[in-house]
C-alpha cells in the first residue's frame, strides 16, 4: 500500500472501434492503466487483447471478468494469450458475479461463492503455470483432466485481482488473489475500515503477506465543462448500482434504504429520472464528478486507501456520445495526475 494512487481508466464504449480510439489516446497521454469490462454485450478478454495490441505503455486489465462464465481452461488460455500480446503488462481482474447472472446469463450454478472463487483462482493460476505433460485437478467444485497439455511458448504468470463485497468473499480474496477490486460504488470508509481489515484477515489465515496485495477500486467518475450534467450522470450510475440486495454490505445499518428501494422501483419501471433522483442522495460519497479539476480534487480522498483508482464512466441513462466525451475528459484528469 502506497500513499500515491495511480489512476486508471475503465473504457466503456459499446463499440470496440470507439474503445480503441480511447485506448490509443489514453496510452499516448500516459494514463497508468486501461481496463475492459465484461457484460452481456461486451467481452472483457477480447477487448483486453485488442487494448494490449494497441497500447504501448499502459497496464491493461479486465475489471472484471466473470470467473464462471467460461471454463477454467478457456479462461486460463485466454489470459495467457493476452499476457503474451501485452508483453507482461496484463492483469486479470475477476469476480464471482451475482447468483442471478450466473444462473440466468451463464447457466452456471453458484452455491458457495467464496470457496468457489478461491478454488477457481487457484486452478486458473495452476493452468497458466503448467508447461507441459499431463494435468489434473480434482477440487471440491472444479475438475480438469488433460492427458497432454503444452504451452511452453506463452507466459507462465498472470497477476490475478479479485472483486468482493461481502465479508466472506473479501477474506477469500485476501487468501488467494494477488490483489483486490473494490466495487464501483464502494465508499472510502468501506474500503479503508471494512475491506482492508478483511483482506488482512484472509491473508493471515492463508499465511500470506497482506502488504503484497494490490488494492484497487473502480470509482464512478464523470468530468466535463458542465458540473451539473456530470453530477446527474454520476447519480444515475450510483442509483443503478445501488439496487442489488447482494451489495447490502456497502450500505451498513440499512444506510440509504429508502433511496435504494426507490431506485429498484425506478429501474423496474424504466424511470431513468427516478434512478437519478435516488442516486442524488448517495453520489457525493460514492462518485467523483464535476470539472476535471473537481474530479482530481475529489480523488484525493482515496490517497493511502487504494493503490490504483480505476475511473469508471457512467453509462446508465447516458448517451454514447457523452460517455465518449467523458472518457476524453477523464484522460485529462489521469494524465494531469500522473504528471
């Protein structure tokens, strides 16, 4: 953990061609790291490979790749490929995703999230490290048997960061991963007072050195010449992400319960203005927004709390053109911070 925070950018464009234009501009500007997301209309690994092919200096990562949307073998193979393209600058960020997403989107059962994540991370790491000959893994949840397996020409290590919210998952991350990814609307006090002690607990139980863990977090970030519009976009994203009950740990003692309930109702009815209104109450502690100078000033609160802050452009209820313009403004923020 360092007092100096490195600033990265999550590239959000739905169109991959637009995303690559942002990647090139950010890399030229000296942005520390560039991150792809995984969603029903985006493949984090495909995009990370493309980012790695055009970025010459920046770290490239996934924030985050669902651990159970692909087989462990497919995930390990893709990660090793991207690491080779990136020349060692690739970081694989993974997460369990929600039970609903695993069941309804990926057709995968997830009954024991923390133990399953711990085992899958270990399996992916072993597959990447294995050079040749038979491979066998018989875990509680995963089984892989290969009579012949050879990847002698590809990298044998890929740093793995894992996301978590609840206490069991965050402890598991401390015990198995190379670093932690905080949720997009995790406030600073949660990261400092809840997540970091849980990571240390998990690391201690596994006999690991917590000081070697990389702590990162995504942060909803909206920058532009119109600070009121930037606040509106940030509030929309915060309101949207506040709706899942699986994120209750980010709202202790029922904090913002009424606003979260209102946001759920607004999302269900397609009422974007209602989501914005609900997010307004939460946005100041769970996002950074305003002019580029405002955003840079607000990012100071993460100093000494995380190593890498990943700026996440709002996209819920935001036009694609404004997403793209925000990314360009956030490049300015990140480049100014680095210099």
